[in-house]
């Protein structure tokens, strides 16, 4: 049984040269920063992969999605049902692991979890049916949505952190049912059938919230008055305060909200850290926010965050309001005249820093130490 | 003419002992911090007042609201029309001046603007018609909302900053028309006819965004492909980067987005700064966010922000999702055993700090210096 759960002999083929591999089994990999910002829509073969167990090998002809719990009518749906009974919807959305930039948090003070650089996020188009439409068919409406949760279980048995159980997670029914929430049950990515690494045959896409809620290889949706009972909802993916350690964490599991919406984030992808710099050159990177919020501005500092200037924002996502699910790229042309912002500074003293602001007027915190947390999640400190 | 515009002889009566007065003419005043947190719904007589000119003295029997610009049908509406033709809606929402906590920003480095302490915000119930319903009657639908703005002008001629023009401001048509946006044209506050200081007979209530957009004594709504041409939209209420000063600001007016949604904020109201402290005592304050985001957590530090603990949150606003327009209060009982979080600390060394997190996982920046801006807006740095 233990062997079967941890059988990595049926993993999909991967173009490994495309990735920085953070963990081989389960497979966790991110593109290189320069590759990351080469395309507004990330090619599927470069899209970061975050697995918690061996990739399940699913026969679509026998696949059944179950919907149960606090619904008027429990459902069992084949892939044909899902494609035929519900309208097909396509959205463009980025997914981002809550562990993005964890390695930098660990450098300040050790945290537990897969080490991720700055590229555990990617942007793609997703097609499928609306979760909302399935929940309406299951008669999950007319309740007090504010008190309910849509709980997802995957078919990926063997999650080491959760004693071999499959991966599970939940979102609020308010997000699930919201017209503008755009939560999909996706069967296509970038116009092709979903690949095994990305959840074939069916996965959740919950845009604007941490990637951990977009459960892959979806087995079952349970409408419940509690959040998912999974380890990954109850104990993981929480920003504990910095007094919480491995000795006292159990006191804080219930007191600490589970993460949903992503905070405002940005990172410099080019030039790579430590590269030789010759004027003029270009600084490039990405900026993202959660909840569909729009990136309005990315500031660049050349002196470690003392003085700032605005970068040029390349925001291909045109909304509408509250539905800016994609990332934005930014660019800053560093020419000699830009040094007016830091008189007397010479090239070797350049300390490039970026920080984004979104349309909620929120911005990134300066120091990782101020947001350090035991699980190393949501590191959105200034990037340099 | 100049005299007439600046005639303060017809100001409403005010219970001045209820306020800290930051400017007498135009009248700008905030309640004391302890008064502020005495009521979840702020009594009207304690609600902060932010005026830019003398309070207009409006005869409701001749009052007309005009709606024009990019609409299918321009409207002229009496107060009777407004009350009879459109359903009456009531919401509870806080308003907060973008200049809240400006004085603290000025203490770091001087900024221009009315000095506000920590109490230029308040929470009330508002009744009126939906702006959306009026705009639908004006046939302002069916356009590309993303490119349009609802521009408001007040009847308060004599704004000193704008050469005696009335106050003006705009919001996006997406916010104006959004079903869940809850933008009202309000004629009642806390169940009574709007008072003169708060915009009698009709004002905008745009919840979740800076108070500056909730134009009082509403004269006209113009649907436009540009933001309001008012000084208060084009030049004021922007977070310039910290290299912008009074010599170069004109280069940055167009490059800097105008503020809309409020960022995450909190402040300690009790104990008052400098008061003598004897254990046990209670720390109390407020936390707010914009865009209807929910306050999920307020952290308290007793050592100036090195270590943190969670406070108790008293969140009377029950949503629904994306519509948490009210503030939340927090409380922290400081008993001797709490000192486990800062071993060896003695009472006189207590440095109380608070910071809030909302359901977007955003939190407040640590240092005011990192968000310092010429106009002194959106100071949401950690409060101590
Ligand atoms: Mo993740
Ligand atoms: Mo304001």
C-alpha cells in the first residue's frame, strides 16, 4: 500500500531542461526567471508544477466527478456530462503558489516546505465549465453562502504531509458562487486538453487566490459548513505570527485564518542576481495581485529602497474591474540619466529593488523579517 | 465674489466639544480616539467632518440633481423624483479620509494638507437610491464601462485649492454600475435626514474607496471618458513616489494613478499615547480595509514590532464577501502572563504596535518613511 501510494514510475514525461527542479518526488519545478517573463501566456511545458504526490494515471472513460454534502441533489458526472451539460467558458489567469519566494524567507530564518525561487507562478488560458453552474445543478443555492465552503479532494493519494491521503482544500461558497468569481472546473489549458501534470482530466481554477486551492485531478466536491478538513486547509497555508514555532503551533491552527486571496507581489527577473551590469540595460519582472485587483504601478529603486522611480507597466490584462486575473510585466530602462535619482552613485553600487502597488493602494512590505512565518508562505517583501 | 465664496457666516451649528478641530474654515474635525471606538455606528454628531469650502445652504424645494455627459438621456431630478422613482436602499459603511494619519507622516517629513490624527474615519448607516439605478434611467449602460468615469460636482463653491471652484471627484463607471458596488446617492444618515455638514440634501456614498470620492451636496453627475477634471482628482489624492517634490510634481500628475480603494489600516485608540499604564489593561482600536475586504486579523506587538500576538477581533460587519464596508474593532487584554512574548520586558519598556491583515493577505507597511509622499495620503504604516 505504502509502495503503491509512493509509486513514481508512472510520472508524465517532462522537458526537464525547461525547469529548475525544487523536488523530484513529488515533482515540484519552476521555470527560470528569464523564461518566466518571455511570454505573457506561459507555454504549458514551462508552467510551474506543484505536486504533492505521484501524478495519478486517470482513465477518462471511467472518470466520475462527485458532488455531495449540503446540496439539494448529489451528482455524479462523467467528463462527457461536464462538457455537454454546462457552457464552456475560457478565462486567462495566473496561478501562484503561496510558497513563491519561500527560499528567500528561509534565508532570513529557516522555514519548512519546498524551496521555491521567484518563479512558482505562471499565466495561462483555462477552459471548462463554471463551478457555479455545477453547484446550481446540484441545488446548492438558496443557503446562507457566507457560512459554507466548497471542499475539493484530488485523486492524488499519497500526500506525505497528510499521511498518504489525497490532496484537499476548500474555498468559500461565496467565491464559488459569485458571478464574477470565475471559478472554473477546467479541462483545457492553453487551448489543449489538460496535461497530467496540470490535473488531467479536470481541475479547479480559482483565480485570484493561492494556487493551493486550485485542486488538480478533481475527485469530489463537498459543500460543507466547515472548511476542508485536509491538512492543507487546517494546518498548512497559514501566515502564523512570528512567535509561532513547531512547539506551540497546535495552539494557533484554529486561530489563524487559512489563506485565500493573494497579496500584492512583484519580482525582478532580469538582470539575474550577480550578473555584470553595463549601462544602458533593462530591468524586467512581473507583478501580480489577488482578488482580481489590478496592478497600477511598479516602483524601481536603484539604491536599495531609499529613492524610487516608476517603471513602465505592460499590463496586457484589460480587466474588467475586479477580474484582473493575469500578471503584469514591468520594464525599466536604465540609462545614465536615470542616476539623477541617486546622485553620485556609481554602477557597482546599484542595488535594484522593486515593489508593486495594486488598485487597492496596498504595496509590498519592505523586510522579509516582518512577515516571516513558520510555513514560509506569502513572501511578498520587496524584491532585490 | 471672493467674499461670497468664502462666507463662513452660514455654517451649521456644531457640538464643537465633540471634536478635535484641525481647521476651522473650512471646517475639518475628527472625534477623539476614545470617542471614535465607543460605538460601532458613529453617532452623526461625532462623525468626522471634511469640508473644502463653506457649507452650502441648500433649499431642498428648488434643488435639482443633473445627470449628463455620455448618457442616452440627460436627467434633472428633484429630491421628490429621487425618493419616489428609485428604490430606497440602506447600507452600513465607514468613510475614511485619504489624509487619515497625515500628521504622523508629516512628523517624519513635512507634507502639505490638513493635519489629521488617527480619527478621520467613522462608520454610519446610509440610505438613498443606488447610483446605478439613476445611471440606468439615464441610459448610461451598454457602453464600454472600463473606459468611463462617473464625475461628481458639489455645490460647495469656494474650494481654496481649486481657485474657488466647487469640489469635484470621480469614480470608475465599473464601480458605479457594479451590482455589489453599493454606491448610493444618500439622503439619510443613521436614519435621519442628512445633516448640512454631511452633504444635505444629497451626497455620494462610495463604500470601500477613499472618502474624497463621496462628494457631498451633489450638484451634477457627468459620465465621461475622462476622470474628473477637478484638482482633487487630477493633482491631489495621489501617492507620488518619494522623489516627487513641489518642483517636479507637475511631471508626475499624469503618471500617478488617482486613489480609489482604501488600503488595509489600523490604529490604537486606547490607551492614549503617553498615558500611565498599570497591568492589567486593555488595548483597543480599529481596523479597516477597502474594496469590501474583510479584516481577518489584527496583530499586537509589545516590543515595537519584534514579536507579535493576535488580538481579539470584534467584527460586527457580517459581509457578504466583498462587501465588508464597515470597520472592525480589536481588543487585547494585557495581563502579566502575556509577557511570555517578550521575556524580561518590564512595563515601562512596552512599545505597543498594531497592524491589521485583511482577506487579501495584505498587511500594513512598517515604516512611514517607506510610503512617505508629498501629499501625505494613505498613511497606513504600523501604528504605535
Ligand atoms: Mo502551493
Ligand atoms: Mo479626504
